[in-house]
């Protein structure tokens, strides 16, 4: 029994004040003296930081959630991509709560970087929108092997991507149309269907990996 989860995020729309504060926080190389070079250095670091904001829970927006549940003879899934983040999270939480109310054992939550990214992002945005978590444990302080299993660092403590794990286990990922690095560009281009498919394919790949290893890590 497990609930495999994956989310996709973009940089949310920022206010002018937020953008100004981000740029003001950037410091140039202390060895630089030429004002022109200093400005170029700041702009370069600013662009790099903006490119990474989709991975910062305080600056990102969840645009897709996919989840796949197997347990007690039940196999169901949740797949949605939308610009209405509050509705997306609310519907996902309600879906998980329905599984729980049906007396299915929803834990462990399984993912790749689920401890470092997916669950903290969902939890923080639940608080942001004032969404009722409906009794589902999503806070990092509650993570333990019975409730959350992160495949990214499961084997040797070193970071392993979904693709790297899939390659090791010989799982075909050729149906996945994009990578996580493409999500922002796809969103900006309006290719939301590709993001939805990517999120779903990542969950299916993660499930296959979990199927290979679950007997090694299940807590009894």
C-alpha cells in the first residue's frame, strides 16, 4: 500500500516590490570595482535566481499534481493541471481524505524528493490559502519511514533523480514528453497538456521503482 505523489511548479507571478527586493538582495563579486561589470554581474545572478524560483515554495505556484494509490485491492489516481492553485490543492487534499475515510491505509506517501520538495511545498501552500488539511499529515516535522519514503536518497544517501533511478532499474521513460527543466517554458507557451502528461508519467515511473523496492523498506 502506498500513495505515490508528484507535483510540478512554476515561478508564480511576482509583484514589482518582490522583484525589486530579490534584485536588491543580490551582491556582486567583492573583487569587482568597475560599475559596468558590477551591474552585469548582478544582472547575471538575478537572472539565475529568477530561473530557480519555481523550486522555492515561497515564490512558486503548483500547477500540476499527480498521485497513484494502490492498496487493499484498490487502484485509483488523481491527475490535474490548472492555473487555479487553491482549487488544485483543495481537490487533491479532498481526494486523499476520501481514501482515508474509506478506511484505506494512505501511508506511506512515496516520491522522489518528496521530503525536500513536494510535501513541504504542498504544506506551505495549504497554509497560504487557509485550506483545511482534513487530518492528513503533510508537515515535515511528522515525516518518518511509516508515513513518507523518499526514493531520491533511499539507497546511499546521495541524490538520485527519477531518470537516474529509472535508468538503473531499466524502466522505459520514453513516453515522457518533457523534463522538469521544461515546465516553466511549457507553461509560458501554454503547453499545459505536456506538463500534465509529464507529471503523470513521473508518477508512473516512481510507482514502478517503488514496486521494485517496497519489500526492502516497508516498516512493520
